[in-house]
């Protein structure tokens, strides 16, 4: 199978989300993503926790390649969670944009008064 070219490195997240959405709408028995949706939100949560732990372990070892690999796993499973809740990546991008140029301390303080 030939790898498809992505014009922008960041565009991979949008392409990935589209595939995740397709797997949710038209599940296939040989699709890992579809199997996560069948198992439900708790399974997706457990995968995120697992991958976050593996990322921390890789960081503790200082293994750059392993850190990259585990970061990709964590982002992938986070994107599956977004798909589960039908949250478009654009919503996350907008939140990051809203935070741009705002002190992390000030942004965190603003959450204390903000109702989600």
C-alpha cells in the first residue's frame, strides 16, 4: 500500500478525524477504530490513560523515537474520543487559538469562573 501524501503536516489531524468519522458511521469488523466505538467510551478512556502512561515512561527514558511514537498514539486515541463525542477538530483548534497570547496562569484562572 502506497502512503498518501499530505500537503500540510497539520492536515493529517483533519484527515485522521475524517477516517475516524467514517469508521463510526460505517463500521467494519476489521477496523480497530470501529472496535473502539463498539466497546464504548470507557474503553477509549482506558486507551488514552494507557497511552499517556506510556508517553510518560518514554519521556523518563529520554528515548526520542519512543516519545514521538507514544505521542502519536496518544493523539490518535484522543482523536477517537473526539469522534465518539462528534467534536470536530476545528473546535479544539478554536480553543487553542482563543488561548494564544494569553498567559497560561491567567487562562487557568479564568476557568475557575467559567461554566462548561
